[in-house]
């Protein structure tokens, strides 16, 4: 049996390697041109040469929009040749995708696979198809770090609540991109106050490191621009798959603050409450999934590649459908299966294509529907999370250690 399991894992690994190689070859030939990796290197070079002008630099029309600490980290990408940087980041992302799927399979709950071998086999098999989903392909094509951040967050959540280092990776991820900070809130509201405090302390350390390396740029960034989506992009950009983007395109105006604030607050409270309830029932995989989707919805800017953090949620949903079929629960199995099929279509067909800027607030009905597809799916996920059976997982008390 062990030999068969080992052979299955190795076979799945070989198939994934072939699939990933083909996907990376395609990504290298897209119009994305690893633009975000070039921006990373531009930020790293600014730390080494002229840090005071970090947020005035442009790669064409692309500015550096990340926290100053990210520029410090990206010096590692700036000091190596271009091909080395591309190969290193792409290779790390390819490894991180099945690792993230493996980690979600190891989280407490009904989706947990206690045996490591079968968990790796399933993770590699699912990654073979998942790497072709639009968020993953976009991450590879732009040279983004979102798959790495997904794996970092899941690694943190997979640690025992008693682990002293729990929260470190979430804090570091938030220091690179602010959106993973929602998982620190998730830790806090599920009673894991020490881990939440660790995440907050590490994040504060990243801010301090940014000030030490880039004092002027840090002072400018943290004075307010970090909270303004305008320094990243107009929110109505069709590639922005967040509530803010969907509202702007639907209302045909960029002035959405009065409508967006109460809606985002309601989705934040509801999503985090559902995630916390799932965690308290012992279903950490569902808690992660709901928290990830909530963060994507309420962030003012959620590019398509940001949605790669929701890919492990697809695996969780798939396992839910399998369990429901085996239990004869068609009322759960069929809707979940249909939902996964719809998401797969969205993820493979690049529905949210670019539109000339003059037309972003005047899309046709079909283009508008395509441009809000991720948001509609995300809202449906939260609704489904609210309808999830309460007795599906063994109750796990969450305590502050």
C-alpha cells in the first residue's frame, strides 16, 4: 500500500511538472511581460540607489504601489540578472501552488487528510488543473508573489495554536501587501490573541524596517496614500474584481464612497463572522476560505491575480461535493458541483478583459456582467458559507494560549 501511495504521489508530481512547464511557457509569451516583477526590481533598485524617490518612479505608467518594506525585500530580485529573477520567482510560485493546496488539506475540519502521502497526491493532481486558472496564470504572467503569500498564510494557519511563531508569516505577508492583514483579524476574533499579537508585532517590524531603509518614502506612504486606491489604479478598471470595482462599473461613476463604505462594512462583518463560526466548529479550511474571499471583496483593489488565494477554497468545495455525493446528499452535492463548474469556466476564459479607459464606466450589459463575475461568485461563496451545515465538523474550542 505504501509503495502504491508513493508511486501515485510521484506520478502526480511528474504530471504537475509537465502541466506547470507548459503553463509557464505560455505565461512567458503573454502581453503581461512580467511587468510586476519589473516593478518589484525597480523598487528594490530604489532602495539600493535612490530610496527617497520610491513612489515617484515609473515603469512606463506603472508606479511602485507596495509598502516600503516590500521594496526592501525586493532588493534580492534587483541584484540578480533578469533571467535569474524570472526563473527564481516563477519556480517558487510553481512549487508554492501545490504546497498551498497541501496545507489547506492539513487544516482541521472535515476536509482534512491526516496522511501526508495521499494529501500530497491530491494537492499535486488538483494543482495540475488549477495552475491553468486565470488567477494563477495571471500571477505567473505578471511575475507576481500572490501564490507565495497564499502559501505563507496557509502555513501560518496550519501551525498549532500553541506554536510561538504562529502569526509571523501573516505579519510578513501583510508587510509585503496589506490585504493579508485580514487574517490577523481572523486570528483575533477566533480567540487566538497571542498569534494575532505576533502578526501585528511582525507587521509593525516591517513598517519600522521600511522607515529605517526609506524614511522619506515611508513617511509619505503611511501618511495616507496607503489607504487611497487612487495611487494604485482607478477603481473602475475591469481587472479590479472587488466590490468597489463592481460598484463603480455598475453605477457608472467612480464616486462610490457613500455606497461602498456601508456595503463593505456589512460584507466584512458578515464574512468574518462566518469565518469565525466555521473555525469555532473546528473547520479551519472553511474559515480560511471565507476569510480569503471576504478580504478579496472588501479590498478597494483586488486584481484578478489576487484571487489566486481563493484557489484552495475550490479544493475545499470539491471535497465537500465528494463527501455529499457519498452520503447521498444531492441537495448539497449538485449545487456545489455546478458552482465549481461555473468558477472553472470563469477561471479559464479570462472574462474580465481590458477595456479602453474611456469605456470603463460605460460597459455594455454583457461586458459589465463579465467584469463582475468574480465578485458575484465571491458573494455566493459567503451565502453558501452561511448555509453550511453546523454539524459538519467536530467542535474545536479556540483558546488564547
